[in-house]
């Protein structure tokens, strides 16, 4: 992890979560909007799945990571082609014929929307630990050789980053009817 953050000139504040970080984190809120009590553990729960890393980061470092994955600077193109173009369709559990199975690459979920009659693909990833959620997404670009023109991230000390990020990227992509921000993936609040 430190090799990557050092190569991208990130601060030393982006790292996998550990309990020694708790005193330095902003206070988190649960889904109902209730503030977590002081001293509460922000330890993640559940297994790490689909590229999850329980990372704690800063807004500046998230912007650096977003720009890197958008191809800014373009020197990262060969590595990003390998990371973003090799995709897999994950099996659904339980199977649901009404929903499209997720298409993933290393660390990213691929979403294709029809916007103004055109197929537009963006890559996104959400995450969180108790009391905090994040979301990052950008327009697919590696097949063009040009840096992505559109991307955003959301970092919050509450729930809601995924729905808000999805709405923002749809607006940036020109979708005249972006998704409802109240649609939010479940996130687990750790036990007290």
C-alpha cells in the first residue's frame, strides 16, 4: 500500500483501517442520523469482498486516486488498461432474472447507461466503515487513449455516499433523469 501511495505522492493518511486511527477520525453517524458516541470503534464488519480494503483516506488523496484512474497523468495508461479492461460477470446470489449481473474489473464495478440515445459506461466503487461511506466513479476511457473527462467522488461521515455519487455522475454524464439519491446500498453499522 505504501509503495502505491508514495508513487502517487499521497499523504501518509491513506491506509487500511486500524483502531489506532479512531481518535483522529471525525465523528461518524449511523443511518438514522444519530451521532456515534465518543470512543466508539469504527472497526469494519464483515468480510472484504470485491476489491474492498477498508481504507481510510483524505479528500486530497481520494482526488489523487480518482485522477490517476481517470488517466491523469496519462503515463499510467498501460497499467490501467490491464486493470480496467479485463472484466468478469459475477454470478448473482440468489439468481434474479430481473437484475443484470454485475460486471467488474480489478476494483471497479462497470455501469452502462443509455443517455441521450448513447451508451455511456462509467466505473465506480463504494465503500465504508461504521459511520463513514465513500463512492468514486469516472467515465470509462482507456479504450480511447484519452484521459477521462468526467469523474467525481463523495466522502461522508454518514451513509448516503453511493446514492449521491451515482446521481452526481449521471448528472455529469448528461442524464436528464438521474437516479433517485434515496436509493442506497445497505451498509453495516458495527456492533457496540
